[in-house]
C-alpha cells in the first residue's frame, strides 16, 4: 500500500494530509500553527510521530514563496525548505515542492460545483486559459496554461506588482503607505494586514487625525465583524478592499486572458463573500475603458473550499506515485 503526503503551507497555518495511493482514502489529517515550529521538517516529523507514520512514498507540498532549485524561502515565515533535506529528514522517497498558488491551480479540477460561486458568467471557452488569484496572509496568483486540455500552472509573484490608485482617496492611501514602504505593492492592501491598514487609514480620516505613524488598531477579523454590524468605517474598508481587488484582477485579466475562468481563492474572499458578490467588485474589475468588453467576457468564480491547495497537492502526489511505479 503506497502512502502519500500532501501539505499546504501558509504563512500562519499548515495543513497536512496522509492518504492511500490506491484508494485515495485519507489516513490522517491535521492543521498546525506555523509559528509553533522552527522548520517544516520538525512539523512533519511531529505529524509522523502523532499518527505513527515513519515513511512516505511521495510528498507534494505547496509553499507560500518562489521556488528555485528545489528550495523555497517562504515569504512570510523564517523557513527555508529544501526538498532533498526534507526527504532525508522525514524518510520520504520523493518530495516535490511548488508555489502555493501553483498548488491551488492544480486543485481547480478537483473542485465540485458546491465549491465555487459564480461572480460573472462571462463567455466560457473550454479551450482557454485559467487564472487563480487569492488574498489571504499575502496575495498569491498563478496563470494556468491550457496545453491541449491539460492545465499547467505557471509560477508567479504577481501579488507584488505596483499598486495603482483609482481615485483621490486611494492616492492619499498610497502616499501614506509609501511613507512606510518604498515599494507599495497590491499585497500591501490585498491581504489580511492590508485590511487592518485600510481600516486604520479610514478611521484616521474620519476623525481628522494625521496619517503619520499610523498603525493597525484592530484585526482583519474584527473589521469584518464590525462591517457585518453596519459600522461605517469598517464597511468603507471592505468596499475599498473589493474595489482594489476587482481592479487588480481586471489588470491581470488584460495580461492573461483566462477565458476558461478566473478562480478567486485565498482565505479572505469566502469570508467577505457578501462584499465580493456586490456589484462594485465586478464593476471595478471590468472598468477598463476600451477593453471593458474583453474583461466582461471572462468567467469569474469565488472558491469557497479552503482546501483547494491541499486538493492540488493530493492530485500531484497521486500522479507522481503512478509515474514512479510505471517506470
């Protein structure tokens, strides 16, 4: 019986799943806090000890950071993950690592109809490309190339593209963020931390305070709770967030025409589903002047299954195990 391991590594949480290669049956699964471990090897060894697994045939891992030479320096964690070192430390025959959004891209075809919400019907083309994007602890994105019906994710750090303000208020926001960071990327806004800074910014504006030395005053979760209760500043925060989110996805859609669908994953979208489904999101996404029609033709789906990255890594682990045994 082949034993496979799928791992989805985020900035704050790591989801680990062991499953059977032949039956696809989940043998053990657990979520861990990243901050509790000094390395990914230590985390996986803890999983192995807890569930009495000393060896795996294949492990596939999605990690939040760019992959180079079978190594990842995680963007928001003080970890360096080396696939070969991990294989040796954890007694795994074969380890493959990839960017977390490339991993999520592989999970798209594993989704059921209940796992997505359509935000824009568009003009679907099965022969077209796809795109996955998602705001969470950071902002991830992966273009997905349609190669004769096989969808191949492309690595990208497109969340770090320059933020482009849409109006005078966003220009003020940019000026303030630029005082804190010389490079203001979309991720500075389209992330959990971004929501916290947006709320602090609008709170200061509302009370006539200076924006100097502005720091977050409540968490992204608290902002969402306040918005659900009708608190005006929190609602303005989320309205601005989805407008910037829509504009960003529209920009990327001009560069990468995903006629087979844009899939919005990440931890934030499903939590603020009510805001994502409001007209302002699609209105901002499609406000591209002469190219508005092109963006309106792109199907857009909100992914509400938070295990899409793990699904992608399970898919890849099964594929690699099959290839290994058929050599």
